C-alpha cells in the first residue's frame, strides 16, 4: 500500500510517500529514507522506490520524502543546507511515529542523505539504526577523498576524449565546456555541498560517537571515496565503542548503477535491519 501526501516544515510544504504492508501490520521498526543532495524521494535510479516496496514485503513501514527545495516539495534549493535537511528528517520521523504503529526509527541515507542521518539520528529519541550508503566523510578533512574523486572525474573525461561522439559534439558546438570545467574544479560537488555557514555549528564527531544505536556502512569498491571514508569511519566507530559493520560491493560505483549492485544494497540493508 502506497499513500502520497504532504506535510509542513517551517512553513514549507513537503511531498512524501508512505509504504505500508497491505495488512496494516507493521514491524516496530520503521524506515525513513533520506535522498542525496541533488536527488529526490525516488532515489538514484529509483532505488528508494524499490527499497520501500521490498521493505513492505518484510513488514516494515517506510517513508520517503523530498527535502525542501527538491523534487515536488516547496522551497528554494539554493537555500537548502544540511541543517535544514536535518530538520526535515526529524519532522518526517516524528510523522511516521505518529501516523503508524511504528515505535522505533531507522534512517537510511544515500550519499549526502547519510550526512543528514548522522546529524539527525542522535536528535531523534526513537532512532536506533542508521544505514549509510556511500557516506561522505564528516567530522574531518575530506582532502584525500575529494582528491580521489577529482582524479576519478578527470580520468572519466580523459577517456571520453578518445570517443568519436565527443569530437562530433565539439565540432558541432554541443560540448558543454563550462560544465566540464566546473566539474573538474569542484570535484563533482554542487554549490550547496561545499558547506554552509550554519552547518559549521554541527558537532559531527559528537553526534556520530554519541549515537546509541547501530550503524551499517555500504560502499562500492569502485567508489573513489570509499577507501578514505571506510578508514575514517572505522576509527570513529572504535572510538564510539560500537561494533564496526560495513559491506563492500565488489565492482560497484558510488551510486550502485546496476541491477545486481542495487539489489545487493537493498537486500543487505533489509537483512541487517531484520537481524
């Protein structure tokens, strides 16, 4: 059963979809899905839609929504920050607790949505689980991860130089030189992902190490940021005296762009939540 609805956060109307088992019987644990910076509630290649439906088959209620300024929700995307996204996530979790039999919350974050999960989880009393897909580094410098991502993007564009269609676009004036230059300079990050002034007040280390629940990390082995991120989060997890739980998907990229990879992400997440 899927129900589309709206809810209000700080005067903005946000659009959401609630998945519930057809018999109305939900597990005590409910899922709130947090999309990436430039995405919206369906997730990358509809992974959140697929996760929501599979979650229902396992008895989980699942809420996915558009952060303000994204997808069908109201608001200015350029005004969005991790702080506003954390606020949106907290309200969404409260809504799931109020409108369903759910008693506990699992936040499922993809890329920047993982940052939101880390920031919001400790502020939600009922939150007991964080599943973090391709989580960027928080609470420390990202220089090594950013450099690896920048080199990866450079190699991608270098490979495209050898393709006939690239030169055809260049000759025809259809090659977007400005966008390529911007991607190489920023390392693939959008303007908002560079960090907002309000986000500097977030105690990322304190929130991660102080979270009292369980955390699962999932990365693709071909994600250029995975190595640095795994090293960082393993050290933080030990500092928090929490069990180190991670899953590396062989051959997968940052966004898990294959049916096999996305299936492994979804099933690994659900198996962990059921366990």
